């Protein structure tokens, strides 16, 4: 047995929540944050295939928002912007 760090009541060793006070007593395991990797992939591939930049950048931005990763957010927004610029440039070149 162990004790709740908030109310001091006795709790089971593998408890996540204290039954007496209702507070979480175990640390939540951090989920893997691959938003930076997705941002880099979107940036590199997106320079040639804008659709990939939009899709992967959007997924990476969603992951970065969920995990509050500012570097991932910036990379994925940059990938989406670069993908859009490449698309517009290619469209302008084909229109001539």
C-alpha cells in the first residue's frame, strides 16, 4: 500500500486516482510527439509535391497542437506555406 500525496489516505500501489479525494496520484505517461519529424518530411517532400506538404503538414500541425509543441507547429505551418507557394509557382508556370 501507498499513500495519497494530496489527502494522505491509503491507496493501492497501482492506483491512478485516489478513491478518497479523487485526484490523480500517478504520472501520465508522455505520448510520443513526432510533429517535428512530420514537419521536416512535409518541408522536404513538399518542395516537390505540394499535396504531400498539405497532408503531412496538416497531420503534423494537429499532433503539435495536441502536444503543445511550438517547434512542431512552426515547422508544419512553414511546410504548408511552402507547399502552397510551390503549387502557385507550378500553376503559374503551366498557365503560360
